[in-house]
C-alpha cells in the first residue's frame, strides 16, 4: 500500500501546480482554484481506473477533467457574477484610477500579471480556455483540440481571436503589448 501512496503523492506533486494554474486563470480566485484543484484530484483518485492511455496522454485527460469542473463552477457562480454590485468594485476602480497605482502596476511584475489576469477574465470562456491552455500551459494544438473536443482548426481560430482580443483589452488599459 505504501508504494501506491508514494505513487499517488508523486502524481499529485507532478500535476497539482498545472491544475491550480489553469483553475486560477479561469476563476481569478485563489480559494476557488484551490477548491477546484482538490476536487480534480478527488475525481482523479476515484476514476483513475477509467483512464485509457490509448485515448490520449494523462495530461490531456487531466486537463479535460479540470475543464469540465471549471465549466460546472462557471455555471454555479454565474448568478453571483451577474449580481455583483458596482459598490463592491468601487475600491478597485478608484485604486486603478490613481496615477500612482497605474505607474506602480506598470513597473511591478506581479501587478502586471494581475492586469493580464483581469484582461483574461474579460475574454469569452472559449477564447480564454484556448489562450490559457496554449500560451500559459504550453499544450500543443492537438492536445488542446482533444481537451476541448474541437478540431485543430477551431483551436487555431480561437487562439488567434483570443490573442487579438487580449491585446486589444490590454492596449485599452494602456499596457504595452
């Protein structure tokens, strides 16, 4: 049994960061990303026997599982996003409006990353998932097509549109792209 435990720990250690990263890019919330990451590995633990190497790599299977849980999360939290009040966001908007905050955001790498993350949230879910899987997670077009269940041509088209839209959003925020 200890060999199984060691193998499981190795599997989680190897893949948890990528699952968390994908989850965070979609939810923009560390707590939600942690919850989804835990749920992904709980599902992996329960259904590892259903993985078939002949149908694709483990990484693609894991990304597909992560995507499905993110879609569930997106649907569950849709009403929360629609009822988000402007007052809740007012402090963030005021902070971004100040010249000092803008200058700091452009100079600090972490804050620039936050601007990119905010811009990613403005993309449609299908464009966002394609950009995240390719540009941030480094999956190949073929792997992305498998994860999303679409043809490679659709992946390339979504990636093109997603990158163009992301650049437009960042230019609008006056971030050099």
